[in-house]
C-alpha cells in the first residue's frame, strides 16, 4: 500500500491522497519510423489517458488527528496542498504526462527462418526497470490560500535518446521485434527547468530558472 498519514512527535499530522497517473503523450518505437529511435506521439483520443501507478493528489497538514480523513476536515486547523499535472498555454486542461514505456508480455521474432514466440507472466518493457515509466513536464502546487507554485521539468521532448555510437537503433534483422538499445538520457530528464510562484490573486511574485552543465550526456 501507499503511505496514508504521518504523526509527528510534536503532535501534528499529515495525510496523503493519491490518484492514477495519466498521460497525453507516449513514446513508441517502430522499425518503419525514425530508424527505430523512440518517437513521441499524441494519443489522439480523449486527453488524460489513465496509466498504471499512482501520484500524489493532495496533502493535508493538521494540528489535530482526523480519524475519518478525508471527511471531518476542519479548514481552520488544516493546511491543504493540491497537485495538478497539466500543460500550460492553450492546453491547460491537458495532462502534462508522457508515458515512456508500455508493459510487454508477448514477443515474437524470426531466427534462422524459424518463428519464435515468447509469452511471460511479467513485464518485459523495452526500457530497463530502473527508469520511470512516466514523466511530467509541468506540475502545479495549489495552496489553501489560492496561491500556487508551478514546476516545469525536462522530458524527452527536450532531451530525446540517441543512437548508440552511430549504430542504427532499429530492428535486428534476425530478430524482427527486438530493438537494439539506444543511448538513454533518462538520467538528465526530470530535472527542474523553472519554478514560478503566484500569489492568491494570480500575480507572479517570483521566478527561478535552472540550468545544468553537462560536459557530455551520460548513457545508461
């Protein structure tokens, strides 16, 4: 399960609510497109496609215990922070999520003129398991007093993966549905690009811009 609450030695409490991930874009690979390199695409259907796993939705800080949380909240004794994962500009109601990989349970290929098929009960995604399956380009933190903080993060839109040492990332000709590995730049994605703070009237009161020096992008 997920962490639902914390009781502090000083007597305060924090309560956590979660929701499913969602995404408006996804990364896919095809031998017929972009020489097998990962390609970012729009879902093209209803925005906010639900994705496995959960993200934080709301955090409530209280100086008293709330046994029946989320009911029974006393606004005078609570500080509530809500999180929205939405794009900016003209897409304010569209998820900022990007699905980096799909679960893979079935693969098939041809080897030495013989068809080989493999089915497994566990996920064999084309990305290693130590990389997150989803990322967000923009997250909004909303406070009880209507002030907010907007966080912007780097994603594969800013930092796509590359071919490995000039070798095509496409299909192995002897294993039609097994991709060659790419140079993954996942280690430098998900970094803060900027933080913008707004007061309760929606006026911007502060901005921080982050830059990162990378002599050469690491590959994993």
